[in-house]
C-alpha cells in the first residue's frame, strides 16, 4: 500500500477483528484443538443435533473469516496489502475501510 498511515489503522482493525474471532471461537468451544461438546444424555437428541449443526456452521463461518483476516495481516507484513489479487491494481481505500480483509477490488469482486 502506497501510504502507510491508512495501513496502520487497518492493521489495528484487522488485529482487533482477529482477537474478536478467536474469542468467539473459544466461546463456542472450538479454539485450538477443542471441539464442540454436548450432553449425550440430553432427552431431545434432535434438538442437540440441530444445535450442533448450527454451532458447527457458525464455527466454520468464523474460521473462514479468521482465515481471511490472517491472510490480510500476512499481506500487510509482506507489503502487498491493498493490491487486488485479481487484476493486481490497488483496492480503493473506501473498500478496505469497509472490508479490511478484502482480497479483490470492486471490479474483480463484481465479476465473481
């Protein structure tokens, strides 16, 4: 990114988002090496199954978002943050402010 001032603020946003995601995954019981646990003696196994499915879907979404944030932080460290992975042009500051982990500019994102 050409100007380091915006990237400093975006780095802080990304780091804050990473921390929030790690906490949320921990609250679900799916942090490092953990798994979601349910009471096997619960009377309504269909409710447990439904809750497990919802929690696993939420955890997968949180992990995916965390992966995107980690990727963006890696790009910041490598000096390639803010460059579109599709066309290799700069991603607009407004897009990065709205979505700090964006990999694509608006033009490339709209083509998907």
